[in-house]
C-alpha cells in the first residue's frame, strides 16, 4: 500500500442508515488513502437475517451498493481504497453486485471479500443453541490485510470487529505481524474512535453547545508505523475534534480496561491523548496483550411477538387514572388470553396549569410480549379499545392498537478461534485461509496494572470545601450505549481537579442512588485515570437486547444524559 510514513484512513458510515452523502463528502473533502464504513450492529444483523429469509440473494447493506453506484469511479480516480463490512450475511453476493455496477460503468476495480464468519450451518457442531436466525463470529483484520496486499481496490467483509476495518489497512501498509501487539492495539483504538463516524467529531457530544454540530464532518485517523495516530477531519467540515470528543467515543460501548479482540487485547488504561492543534488529537502510548483463544459470536433469534398501547392521561389525578387503566385491563384479560409479559410505564410529561393540552398530558405505556402473536394482537387491542367509553375521563390513545410484531433477541457466545475458517477471497478468486493468533492470553477482567504508572489507582481525594447542589453534567461529560442486554456508561472529567472529585464521588453505590433503575442490577466500575474517566457496565439493564425493546431507551443511548441531569452536591470550585 505504498511507503509513505502516515496512512490516512477516513470513515463514512457508523451504522446502516448513516448519512448517505458521506462517502462522496469524504472522497472529495481532502486526501485519503483508505475510506472505511461500518454498517453492522446487533440489530442490523437481525434485520439482514430477515431480509435473507425473504430472499437468499440478500443479507447485505443495500445502501452501500447505491453509494458505490454514485462514487465507485470517484474512489478509483482518486486512488482511495474502500474497506467496509456492508457484506453483512452475504459478502460474496455484495462483491458480485459491486462488480456488476462497475461493468455497467465501464470500470474495472479489483474487488475482494472476507468470509468465514457465518457459523449458522455449523450450529450443532459448534454447540450453539437451536432456533437461530444468524450466528456470526467477530473476525479480525488479517483477512482484510490479505485482500489489500493482493491489490484489492475494494474489500467487502461480513461480521468483523468494527476496528478491523482500520487495523487491516494498517497491517497491509506497515507489514505488522501477530506479534506486533502494541502497534495493533494502537490501531484498534484508532479504529474504535473512527467506527461510529461523527460521534468522534462532535455528534452526540455532551457539550454540544461549545461547537457548531449542525452537520459534523466524519473523522480521519492518520496512522503511524508504531500504531500511534492523530484523529482529525477534513478542513472546513462541521463539528470538532477535541480531547473531549475523542474521549467520549473511546468510552462508548467498552467495559473492562482489557478491550478484547481477535488480533490483540488493547489496554484502554494505557491510552493517552494529546491535543496537537485545532481538530487534531494524538492517540499514543497504547499497550497490547495477546488476544484471547476464543472468538465472540453474535447470536440472533426471534424471541416472540410484542405490541404496545399508549394511553394519554390528561390533567388532574394522573396516578389514579393510571391505576384505573391497569385494573380494567387486568379484569378484561382472563388468564388464558393474557400475554406472558405485561410491562407498564408511566411517563409524567404533564405540567400543572399547562397552557396546552399536550403539555398537560402524561403517557401510560403498556408493552406486551408473548410467543403467541394473537395474545399481543387482537385480544390486547380489543381489551384496550373497549375501554373507550368506560375508562378514565379524557380517555384516548396515541394510535389505534395494531397487530403484534416479531421481536429479536441478541446473545453472545464464544467459540475456539481455531474452529473458525477466516478466509480472504482475493480479487483473482484465490482463497487464503487466515490462521488464528499464534499466541493467546487471558480472557478475564483486568486484575492489575501493567506497571505502577498505569491505571487502577485513584488520585488523591480533593480537599473538602463548600458545595452547591447542581446537575452532575455541569462538570462532567458522559457517553452511553448497549452491549447486548448490558449497558455501558462512561463518565469523564474535564480537569484534574474534576477528576479527583469524580473518581471518589461517582462510586457504584452513588450510581445506584442517582439511577434508581439500576439499583438491583450487577454493576462494575473501571477506572481510567489517563482519560480522567470511570466506566460502568450495568448488567441486564437492557433485558434481551435492543431488538427486544425492553425499556424506553432500548440501546441506553441517553442513559448518560439522564445521569448528567441528576443533582448532587458539587464543590463550588468546580462550577
């Protein structure tokens, strides 16, 4: 991939449905060596699996194919290689579809793909459960590197780790091997920053008012041969790249300081950030350990059917009206007709003496789940509608009840990496099997720092002083997200003094007090002093994962903002 000392890798997609024009914007906005796109998530794999059930030729992110119809020629003209995981459940078919697009346009790109992640046909052999729609191992980066080294202009993968899209091109450029753990770990961290697109440039950022994030640009990593990188963006694009925006993305959907991957375990407690100028943040000091001997496998299955009825409660006696609805529904649904799960949530969106009817109203949401679609469809809707003239005063619904819809469940398993045939299919059709990592390491949580200078230790507590009752978000940022049924919540301070206070204040016990929904759930806390951050994993908050729609915010996207809105005593000196 050339001999220049810096590899410029851009991102143009953080999910299936991201800004369509980003591919063209990134190709025309400035120089790049590689353009990546992340199209897959736990929910996306379920969507693609259902697509494949309807039509076996589908199962890939069709948006990317349309982007290539528009921009493939531009990428070839500018010498930018493209690496995406848009192949989903069918990377070979997407690769063929891209070749068809190229032929129609008179283009001759070298197209390669990576496969071997799809384990559904081997379910019984590998000891995976029955009833799955999809089962995919998270592959590493060396298959991508094989394709690029063989001259591919465009590489399509299925389920690889998100960071692999960046690590693969770096391996091909710098010639790293499995033993270059620190360099690989540095590239993994850069890949993690890039993988969610504009989240690294001010999108979804806690302190969004400090920058113009009307239309943030997409991020770029300038990777060096030692694995260090500078995160930046094209000149003139919106948003910002700061230590804060990069920290926020580093904390997103991570748990233990050991960030496990198929190629390397990156030590997040070694990551250091340095601001090098406007929109330039250097990532350095990252240490790597041998990867685990197993690969994570994402399992998707149908969990049953669900439905939702939302009652509007207006004006006075909101709690009493909600109680009446619950009694009436319980009476109207005999045991043989009742869904297996009924979940009630009252959102007090009402205001006293409100100037509009909407602002005087609260929402009572009933969520029903059952394996029998009839129990969450016709019977439930009938019971709700029959209350129309016999319920609380002002009875109405946000929408008429509809039929139940299927919902998915995501779980994770692990299989021996040696049991998965990671295969690079090169532009000329040759198939190269990529061996698993020759040396593996521990899979358990971090038990101690790499050295006395590294994390796990707390700073000295702050000196006592006068405090003010105020929202936590006045002094800290937060970023949250989902990992299957668990929620991740990272919180960081913006000053050394703020870090001393945060590290000793936001304990697991205090988090349970501030977020009562978490009170009965297992919570672990990880301290990351170099990032001035604490990172929490809240086990089971999201039930069976995003597709199951277990709670109001099923991906915990706003969990951090809820925490920042909570009030506690904050030292005056920090405000």
